[in-house]
C-alpha cells in the first residue's frame, strides 16, 4: 500500500444512475466541523483527512529484540472501563437470528459502548456530521445496538423523538422520555407510521444483505429535506510504514477470512470501499451527498498525543472485540475448529499490538439529503462546488 494520501473529492459522475441524478462527493479537513453542504472542499484541505499519521520516532530506537508492546504500554494505564433466549457458542451468546454473526453478551455490549465513546471523542463530541439543524424532529437509529447513540442524541435534543431499532433486546430500560427502542429487523419491510427528519446508521458492516434495498427504504422514510447518515469502517487493516503486505500476512489473511465468510452468510463485508455507500445513496435518490474518510491508527505508534490516545482506544476495542467478530464466521462459515479460531485470533492480537506494524484502518462517513418534491421532479439538481 502506498502511504500517500488518497484524494476522495472526485465526482461520482461515472457511477451516477442512468436517470441523470448527480451529486458531489466531498471531504472536509476536520472531524469536528461540518462543511457547507453546497461546497466541495478544496484539494489541499480535502487531503488532510487522508494524510498519513505521523509515526512516533521512538519506534526507530528499538532494536529487533525489544519487547515493543511492553515498551509502549508499560507507563500507560488502560483507558477502558466497563460500562456496562440466545444461542450460545463456546461461552458467547448470540441472537436467535441465525444470519447475524455478532455476539450480544456483556463483553460485546461493553465493546459497543466503548466504540461509541472513542468515535464520539474523535469527532469532538459530535454525534453526527450531517447539517440537520438545531431542532430535529423524528429521528431513527438503524441497528441501534445497546442504544447508547440514541440515548445520547435524545439527551442532546430534548425536542427530538428518537427511535432505535435492533434485532437484539440489549438496550437499557431507563432511557430519556423522548427515546424508545423497538425490536425489529431493519432488512425486512419497514412499517413505520411516520417519516424521519434524520436517519442514522453505523457499524453495519457484514449485517446487510441488500445495500441498495436498505438505502431505498431509508429514502422512502426520510422526510423531504431530511438527512440520512451512515458511518462504517473498512475492515482491512493496513500498515502505515510497511507498504503492501504479503498475502500471507495475518492482516491480509484475516481480511480474506472476513470477506469469504460474510459472503457465504449472505451479508458481505466491504460496503465501505469503492464508494459503495455514496453510490447506493445516489441510486436511492439522495442529493448533496458528502463522503469523508480518515485513517484511524491502531496502537500507540502515532507521534501526536491525541492520535496516540486514539490508537490506544482502537487497539483496546479490537482486542476486546475480535473474538466476537470472528468466532461465528470462522467456525460456522469456514469450518475452523475452535482451537484454530483461537490460534488465528492470538496471531492477529499480537500483530495489532506490535507498534512496528503501524496498523490502521479507514473510517468512512457518508451523508445525503432527500430532495423536496420540486427538486425530485427536476431529477435532483446536483450540488455546485
């Protein structure tokens, strides 16, 4: 892999649906600020999201015999504190829904909550990037998980009516009065009796059988002038300094295992790459689409303190979560024995924990607006830069 930044501000004209609807796909420079909807970021600021993460110079001073993990963690205490009728597989519980791979036990739920905390911290306490205004009305959180995002949003916007849906009943009973949860499969036909001013989704990689179909349902239930936003990770772990990795590297093998197993389950990983999210939004009918992308470090190898803290958070999240990511898929879809799963996970944990590997992955956020009826009648006027 090249370490040079990738400019993602290019137009999607080549992939625009045949009906002629077009939308600019732009990036902004800072995770804590939302760009003007009608303006694509200039090239110099657009690349800042994608710029390589500076590497801690201390890495160069370590010899091959050094215990790099202990060197980088000995003086750093853990950031994480636990925040706390199923199928069971080797001590982990899963929803009875047989085509979902993720556990829904306390360990998995704690990881989901911690994931919410570090993502919110990365975005400087912002729960969303779309320009939804100060008084959102009806809000839908698709695949709400523990419900922590929906609860935080309801607390921040008391005037909003927030609904979170998920296949697992793992949400708390005590919630804000303007927040409620419903056990529902978001891939089945929606039967809501209202439209939403804002629809939010995140961390649905490997959970979607029909991406265009899901986005079309979102569009149908988005109020005109309302927004739909999705946050996803590209699950492929890359190296900041090692360049293109061999196919036999654990990062490459793990990625292939996830792609093959999730495809066999019928809900393939990979929606975050090749602008599939933005393309599906265009196909659904959204306009003013903005796509943003950031490299997220894993571990303590970054030079800057804020990125080092972020890297520690993502490492602890992954070390806590990867068994849940892989246990069902590797064992049930690829035929691994439990012992083979654990050997693979141990190799992956060691590689993620080694700062010499400078691991990172990409975070994507895409959002778009449902046009008003007059705009829709005109085919959806493209955003002008």
